[in-house]
């Protein structure tokens, strides 16, 4: 094994198969970093396992509660959003409420039109202007579809996850009812399991 002159003083006494080891010390910054991780690990263990620090489940519940407060959600006991309540759902004929529903439908914050089309003709989502529906078309059923969504089919709650008040959902339901039968261009054909349903 070739040894350079400036390494001779670093050679250690032992040799294995012609290989000798240099007595190189770790950089000071690396040693301090190593010591810090030891202290951090001890502190972590003491805080979480000996002093009763919050568990992952408790931290999750705290974050969910903070999100519910920030976004005005109403969590139930299991942490899920409140389902359709005892609110009385109906198709309103008030033009100002229908216009409010149209604005919600066309809003980039709710994304209704991105799947159902600007005129309800259906793009990724189904056509909502015909009389063939999948999940029922009563005011309560439409409200339930909006509030709960169909995550397994790509529709999350409220279309975008941003909660709407019951009054806003009522306006949106009324707007959807107002466009039934409008026969927009490029209307999407109903799927096989859709059944006749009249919004009344």
C-alpha cells in the first residue's frame, strides 16, 4: 500500500491484508450534528412517550378542528362534514336566487361547469338538462348529491370541497332545475343506468 509523506503520521498500527488505516477524525461540524440528533431523539422520546405529548391521532383531530373553524365546516362526532340536515329543500322560482345559483355554478371556486358544462350539457360529468338522471332529481336528492358528492366517480363534496351554506345550495339546486329541458348544443348522451326523472 502506497503511503504519501503527509499521511505517515496518520497511519494506525494495525494492518489487514496489506491494507492500513489512516487515523482521520470526523469533521467537527459533523460531530456536532451527530450529537444534536442524539439530544433531539432523547427530547422527542421524553416529550412524546414520557410527558404525554400528543399522538398522531390527536394532532390530526386538532388540525381537522382548526380547518373546520377556518372554513366554516360543521364536523360531526366522527369528524366528517354534516350531511343533509333538516333544511327544507325546494326548487325556488325567485329569479334573484336562481341567478345566485347560476353564479355559483359558473364560479371557478366551485367548478360545477368544468364537469357538467357551461350550459349543463355534460362534459366529464353527466348532462343535467335532460330528464334522465342517475341519482334522483328531487330538490333533496340534488342537494344531497352536491353536499356529499360522489368521490368514487370524481365529484368531491360541493364540487370543489369548498363548503356552501344550505341557502347557497338551495340557490344552486334551483338554478339546475331552471335549465332542465333547455336542450343545449353538444349535449352528452345519458348513460345506461340513468332513469327518467322530472324536476318538480
